[in-house]
């Protein structure tokens, strides 16, 4: 089993920045791609960003491209999401996810992820 714990969420004004962290523990050698998703009130969970096992490949949703940066430190079993120029529409619970299948370099579909964190709230005020 793998446990994922997110941190770094909070309340920020529009235009501000936050850095989310997701620390993995347990059978971390089973982890390949990792990703971030978010869910706003009344909306479905949506893909935000993903990173390959090595960190060399990344992918972003159009809505965050140019503002968010995903990275990972495998020595620390941690993935990060740097969020800049935040907008009120970025308000959501952000979830970290890990893939243990290893079939794809980058995973953007939530159903392909095997492990999920509990989420961290990000609120952007206007």
C-alpha cells in the first residue's frame, strides 16, 4: 500500500502563489507517474497536472498551463505543485494521485491512478 499526504493549501489573494506538496510513504517503489487533480464545489474532479517517474516529462491542463509547475523529488518521495498567478476559479480541493501500474509515462485519467491523498483546500479570493 501507498499513503499520500498533501499539504500547503490555504487562502490566498488573486495573483498570489502557493506550493502544494504530496508526500508518499509505504511501498513507494511501486509508484510511477504522479498527478494532481482538483474538485471545486458542485463540479467533477478534473485533471490539473502530471509528471513521469523520472520527472523528465510533465503535462498540464490548459487552464493552468504557464501558471503551474509540477515537479518531484524521488529521494524524498514527494511531488510538488507550484501555483503562481492564482485566480478565483482555481479554488478547489486539490488531490495528489499515484500510479502503480507503470503502463504510461504520463497519466491524465483519474481512473488510471491507484492511490489518492485526502486533499488540501486551496481558496483564492478576488
